[in-house]
């Protein structure tokens, strides 16, 4: 089935308007390489590497073609075509072991970033300024000790205790209010998604096995990030954070009203991977008085795992229309349930001079906003 109905929903096709940059075009390339009709050239690899794995094509496909499975299998079958993305993913274990240095670096970046980005380095040193803009805010918080009688397990992710510390802090506050005790799995345990989508299938399987070794089948396994939840959705008891909290009993929890307008972004992982685009909105409706506007552009923001790092121009082009919507919005808070999207949005706002100011949007996870309004 190669009807092409997916093309208008594909962010790379929208950006480049070329058939090889559409899902149908990429399937044709993979099929041609598999049958020997197409040479595995650098150009062919480039078209395949440009894919963001956003699954927008799968969400609208009338034949339910498992496009991402095809792409993952192709990349795994051609390890000789190792890209910069794959090498970056392979370096993650080194980053995990360097947590103390990373924590110190984040503190320095958080303190110095406004001054540095205010200088002319964005023009003279664009790569450095990009990395400075994408680095998460330093949060002075550590994982709490796990309860001896937990009601759930929490997957913090590869570097979630650093990159997603604010969300972890917020989750801890929500669980306290709900009277739930949790086991926070140690930082470094990984769902395997990054490795799988970059052709490193054995590394992905190893990551999953390491996670399952710590998994308690009797407890819900809550993913802090929506992309991790997609990777683990076949695992019994696995659930995404917003949906899990929405299922809890909030009757005895006092949530203070917030008479403010917020802007909600629905990540591809939530919308296309989990097919659950309403979970974050429904959770936010626990806050009385909150007005929720939706970021209207349905295409991927361009974060897409490591895509925003190794293809910054394309990622920025995909983010641009969303930044225009933010500029025109009354909202001072932008909410998204994916850490990659959050870093990409915050970085884009900083590079555009729209961040680190009281009058510009703060980017956070929906659970962070909910936690702010809870009386514990």
C-alpha cells in the first residue's frame, strides 16, 4: 500500500517538498536497497536519516503500515551506515557516569547563560550558543529515597534526574498529596528507544533487559517522559505519567485555582505513539480557573530525540511556526510532556531572545504546573 495519504502529515515532506522525504518515498528507498535495485549511497542514507520517527504517517495510514518498524529494521540491518546520531547515542553511558560533572556544568550554564546569549556569540559561535540554549535549567533537587512499600515504580530515564529534575520534583509532590509511595528507579536505566531508532538493536535489547531486571511486575511502571511510555507500551502495567495521575483519586487533595491562560503542546509521542492526545489536558483540568489554549501546528516541533542536535537547521525550521504562535499568544506558560520538546522549545525561545525574561513563556511539564497549585 503506497497511497501517499501520509505525505501532508510528514514534517520532512512539508519542509522539503520532495518524494524521497515522504514516508512513501522512504519505504521505496528501503525496498530498493533490500532488493538491490537501489545502491546504498550517501544520498539514500541521508533521506532515511532525515526521518524524525514522529509516527504521524502511522496515525493517518488507512492500511496501518508499521512504518517505524520498517525503518528501525532497515537501520539495524545496515550498521555500516553509522551516523553521528548513533555515535551520540553510544556515548550516553559515559554521560551517565559523569553526573557530578554534568550537574556542576548545568549550574554554571544556568548562571551564565543569559549574559552569554546576550553577547554576539549567537553569530560568531552558533554551535556553542545552540548547546548553551538547549541545556536544561539546573534544579537543586535529588531523587528521594525509595519507599520500602512502594505503590508504583518511576522510570526517570537516561538522564532524567538532571534534564527532567523539575518534573521529578513535581511528581514527588503530587504523590505526597495523593498518599502514594514510590520506588524511583536509579538514573541511567533506559527504555532503549534512542538505541532502537538509531539501528542499535542489541544495545536497545540490553537496555530493556536491564530495566526488566529492576521491574516489579505487581507495580505500575510510570514513565516520566511520553517517548519512554511509547517504547514500553507493550509492557503490562506500563503507563505514561499524565494518564497515571489522572486515574488517581484527587477528592481529598486541595488544588488552588489559577486564573491564567496556558499554552499546551501535544508531543508526537503522546499524539501519534500513545494515541492519547488528551491526557495532559484532562489532568490540567484539575486546576480550577485555568484556561488552556492548544498549540495548533500538528507537525513535529523538530526535537525528535537527537535530531535537534545533529540537524539544527531543519529542527529550527520546524520549530519556527510554533514560535510564531507563542509570540501571538497571551500565555506565559508553555506546557509539554516530552523532555526533548521542552528543551527544544526553551532553546528556541532563548535563541530568539524570548526566554529568561519575566514577560516570556516558561516551559514546563503539565505535572509541574499542577504541583504548584497543590496544598500539601
